[in-house]
C-alpha cells in the first residue's frame, strides 16, 4: 500500500472506525477513483490486511531480539516495553486513529497474540525473583502491555512528549511504582 492510500485509510479509521472503512470512502479521501483502486486489486480486506499486517510484522520483528536475549525476566520485560514503544512510534498515526488495531486478526483467521512475550517475561521474572509474585501472570502481563501501549500512545500523540521522556517515565513508573512498599 502506498503512503497516500495508507494515510487515507487511517483518516477514514479515525473518522468512521473499522466498520466505516470502505473502499469508496478511502478512495474519496485519497482523491482517487474507487474503480482505479479496484482495478489495482485494492479491497477493503487488503487495506485492513496491510495496516494490521504491517503492525503485526513490525511487532514480531521488534520482540524477536528480546525473546532471544539473555537476562532476567525483569530486564527482558523492560526491553520488551521499550520495543513496544518503538513499534508505537512507527505506527503512531494508526494507533491514534483507532485503539482497535491490536485487536484485529493479524492475517485471515489468525487472532492477535501480542501478549505472549509479556506473559513469558513476567512468568520468568516471577520464577527468577526479579519481579514480585503478586497476582495472575497473564493478568499482570495484559495490564502492563496495555499500560505501555495506550499511555505511551497518548503521551506521544496527544501531549507531544518526546520519545525518550515518555518512555523513561512510563517504564520506570510501571517497573518501580510510585511509592515504596510498606510491610503490613
């Protein structure tokens, strides 16, 4: 998908959501004829597949080095959080347009599995003692992933925070908290 068509699809997503993403609307926003896009083989499904597929592939490539790196669960979780921030920076217009991009099938019949690395790192951190053992591992990974993804997206896109500032404050807050633990 070329940059103009990608930008038009993202504009339509921002205005109409996934249900309103039609070839006609994208063609109109892109200033192209629907018939031209159709002759080029562009369909609504191919638009969705391109946007979501690029995001999923970028995420997979960003997580692979972390998944294969040495370190404690906490260290690898911190690296994964930073890698997620990198992915968000590369797909910021899409993620600002819709909070459902990570919920779309990554390819036909292939549901998203973005949490898997975070679950692994939290599980490893609990096992090696580098992370506390409070609560369900999957729930903690889900909350951490979402806290990074959507807070970082908001700070970058709506507050115009620079990447280094948003990343450092957010990751430190999530890994270290804001108040010291007290013994009960």
